[in-house]
C-alpha cells in the first residue's frame, strides 16, 4: 500500500494517529521543559503558558538585569508569537502564505460562541486563498490556471474530506488567522493532496481548531481524476521546502526562548 493511501486511511480513522505516524518531527522533543513533550501533537496552550511563565518570573526579588532580560523576552515572544506557535510545526507564517489574516469574528457568527460551521468556512476560504496565492508571482497565463483550480472550468480541486478538531470556543471580539500546511510533497503522479489547517485565535494566541483536508485533482472537461500541471507541482514543492525551513528555524527559536527563560529562573 502506498504512503498516500495510508495517509488517507489515517485521516479517515484517526487524525491524531495520522499526525503521529507521518509528521517529519514525530520524535519526542528534547528541548527545555517549556516546550511540549512531543511536537507531533502540540499542546494548544503552549504559547500562552510560555508567556504566563515569563510573566510569573518577573517578581520583585528578580535582579534588575534578569528583570530586563525577562521584559525583552516577553516583547520578543509577542512579536514572533505566530512563528513560535505555528512555524515550529511546519507552517509558513509569512503574510503571503496565510489563508486568512486577522479575519474579524462578527457577532452574527456566534451562538454563545462561534458556530462550529464557521470553522469549516474559515478553512474553506483559507484553502482557496492558499492555492490562489501560489499564482501571485506567476505569469498571467499561469496565474489564471492557479485561479481556475477553484472553478469547474478545467483542471480543478474538489474537497474530498475534512476532519475538524475543535480546541476551544472562540467568541466575539477576536480575529482569526488561518494557516495551511502540505502534509506531504506532491509529485507529478499525485491525484490527491493532504492539507493540515490551523485556525488560530489572535486574542488568545491559541489554536481554536485543527483540520485535516483531502482535496482531489479533477479534470472537469474529461470528467475524471487528474494530476497537477508540472509547474504547479514544482511550485508546491518549493512551498514544502519552505515549510521544512520554517520548522527548523522556529524550533531553534523556541529552544533559545526556553533556554533564556531557564537562565532567568536560575535553572541553568
């Protein structure tokens, strides 16, 4: 059985098991204790807990030097919160790669809290933007083909399945940022693409929901499954490489933050 087939089975049966088996960072983390025990299934409160620890360390009996260091660390984590939260899991957090960026939650989105249907709508809009964004720097002709992926005009993408895990209920007012990550690098033989989606609350600096989506490449004119154009595969593979660079960069950054906090607390 192919790896892609196994991924689809995992997605249908158990999203968590799928993530643990196929994440390229599935080995337990050996970072400082401020990091989750395993980054294959991140603690959704990790970043907010980290900032709470920094604030708790800023006690009156802390030396002036260490107090200033803690203030600097707090400001640093505020500035880079999205990368520390999601970049270290392989998400590209640059503006051009965000499926949704600070989308306001409206009062009408709620029924005490944001209606569960809205989470999948956020994911849908983010998926559309994710693929369209890949055509931003393309030629006019190729850019149109990227846009056409979201239409039934020719080669397109059809949502085959989506599994959503709700982490906590968001409420008005808040802003939502949605990030997409390729679960595996596509090839010229790929018919189905797997995407992981994080729906993130800006107010709480936490993951509000996680989705695993499977989309099928479909030729509407031929009426059957198809493969992506070679230039699309090439572009998506560049995205895959950027994801891995983001993972490495922000895991190192998270390690430095953890070690600095340990130094401030005198445990190093």
